[in-house]
């Protein structure tokens, strides 16, 4: 099963990497791909409840933005299950390598030994 989750404003790279590792520690999760730029996570899993994945992202992901006074502040995120990530496209050009960093971000898979 593949679940796509949109997560706007999640730009804390440390948080994203920690959550990716936490997802991969789940026995039913096999692969995670994410992109802060696209605001999207793609999780390949076996019958793990998608709402549990959304809850984990909601609790663990944060973002940063500049407040009106110039101070950098932490913001919360609102993950939702979505259809596709923006790096997916129906066009044939979608399979071409990305030259400008707009494609998917880091991905990780559980190795064969678990």
C-alpha cells in the first residue's frame, strides 16, 4: 500500500529525518520518500493505518518561518492524506532526471534484514 501525505510548512530538516527514521522503525513500513520543497511524504507500507501515519507526522513535524518582527519562530503542520506528490506527473517528461532540485527529496528503505 502507498500513502501520500501532504504536509505544508514542514521545513525542519532535523525533524523530517527523525520522523523518517521513526516511520521506518515500524515493522509494516518499507519505504519513505519526502520533500520539504514539495510539501509531500510518500510511505510504502503493509496495512499500517494511514491515520496513524498522519498522526505521527502531526505530532512530530515542525516548520520554521520568520515572524513580522524578524524573529524565527516554530510553526505547526497540518498533514493530510493526498492523491499524489507534486513530483509525480502524467507526462512522459516526469521520468527525466531533475536538473534544478524540484524532484523528490531524500528517501529511505528498510534493508532486507529488517
